[in-house]
C-alpha cells in the first residue's frame, strides 16, 4: 500500500518461540501440534510458567520441550523484580525471537517489555477492545452480545490493549452458559493463534502504529 510506513517483524532461518503460561496449556498444545505438523516454521525453544503445577509445563515436558517454573515473587498480578529478571534471562538464554503468552496470568511491566519490544503476543478470549481483563466470555454473555470471539494482539504496557493481529468471531446462542461459550471461544483460539504465529514466523506481518498488516499470499 502506497504511503504505508510499516515495521516488518524480523525473521531468521530458525525462528525460536518462548511460550509463557500459567494454566492448563491447551493453546500451547495447539501451537506445538501446528509446529510438529509443519504449519508453523519455527521451534518452541522454551516454556516458562509462574505456577509450578501448571498443565502447560507437563504438556511441554511430554513433548521434550525445555520447561521451567520460575517463582513469580511477592505480588499477585505481576512479577517482582527478581522474577522479571529471571524470566528475561531464561528467554534470552533460549535466544527466542518471539514470546507467546498462552494463558499467562501476570501483567508484564517495563523492563520485560523493553527487553522484547514488539516481540510479545497474547491471545485474549474476546473481540477486543470489548471485554478486556478476566473472564471475558462471562462479561460478553452478561452484556448480551450476539457475537463473541478471540483476539491475538501485540502486548504493550496496558491490559489487553496492544495492536490487533487477528480476530475470530463465534456466535452467542440462546442456550449458552458461560462454560459452553468459553469452550466455543477456545475452539476458535486453537485455529487463530497458530495461524497468527505462523504468519509472524514467516515474516508476513508488518505494523504501523495500531494497524497490523498481513502480507497478501
Ligand atoms: C485462553 O482462553 C486464552 O485466551 C487466555 O487464557 C486462556 C488459556 O487457556 N489468555 P489454556 O491454558 O491455553 O488452556
């Protein structure tokens, strides 16, 4: 597009991904399956968690991917300084090109964001900017929207506020409970996240301010 000044995400021959998660890790499994199937031209170099018993660590170990628990420190919703340093060091040691948040339940702050500027992505279970924060599928149901979904976005200093890479919509049906809607959104995530990460790994994504562009293939 003429006049578009976009920043291309740097890619190299062996694109390395670090995954951070706090929970069961079903999105990680979808990503690992897509890597194994050759749909994402990348390697998952390391999986890190702030929760020792998180399913995501067990899934990673099953797949022989290096997996590490790093104690998050004294805060509930963010990493303390020591923990932040430990996460950054583990990701730098693993030489990751991209950090993929997959259910990581802590807000990332200054030093972490500066260390990996423009190279951290997240998936959120709503059509952002609607319903940021916790239990967004329940927020969507309670609000009465007819369409819900999920969003993959770059991570910035806000909560679920970075530039949007991709979105996928699902209907909200009359009989839905929060759990049923959550499952439908999850199913959409397992298709959307690998598709976005594959495009990033192929260098097909460029960014201009808040707008993210996909190279036409
Ligand atoms: C997903 O719903 C994702 O959108 C949100 O956290 C959840 C992680 O689930 N950020 P899982 O651990 O991948 O199963």
